[in-house]
C-alpha cells in the first residue's frame, strides 16, 4: 500500500510541472500510510513477521516449504532500521570537521546491498549510518549518502516558504 503512495510522491518530485502543494500532499499521504503499516506491525499484524515466524517453525519441525523459502529468499538489497532515541546524539567536532553521531550501525544483508541505520538526534537532525561492501562494484556508500542528502534537502524545501 505504502509503495503506491511513495511512488506517486517520487513521480511528483521528478515532475518539474508539479506544485509544491501537491508534492506536500503526496508526502503526507505516504507518511500516513507508512505510520499505519508501522502501527500494524507493532501490533503483530506485519505480514513479513508472520511469514518469518512460519518459516522458523517449519524449519524447527523439519518441514520444508518451497513457498516460504522462496518468499523469504528474495535478496534484501536495502536493509534499514532506526536507532533507539537514547543511543543517538550529536557531538560537536573542532572547526572544519563535520558533526559525528554517536550511535550504531550494521552491514548490508545482501553482498550487493546497503545497510542503512537512521535515528532522530533532536527535532532538527536526522542521522544516517550507511554501509556497503567495498568489493561490490555496484554499491557505493558515499554516492548513496550524497544522493540521500540531496533528496532530504529537496524534501525539506517543500516545507519552507
């Protein structure tokens, strides 16, 4: 469900004829859908969690399930997770250095993927820890980070007059 909303938002962001108001509306729709899906997952209604639980039980009971192996065998090229609030804070470095974030991170799940850990440092700062394998020619954490920063700035501009 959320992919449809997010797809509309992304297409609107790429369309130079689309208004700021419409882009904001589509982002809000996507955010609402994501929040609902997150709440459902937290209440035990996340489909991926049910499939994973069925897979674990089937393995524990020695039952092979081609469906579950195929459904859960899709490569996770983008693995994301939020860092808990209490573990993330900003630290000021000497002049000329970028700010660093104390927190955690993790590696990519797939050899040709990314691990992206994120957290809210305060009301004005969102931090990311992006990782990928250096031996994979198709991934580049610096390029991913640069693109993410550009996109986040474009989204921020939607709400500034």
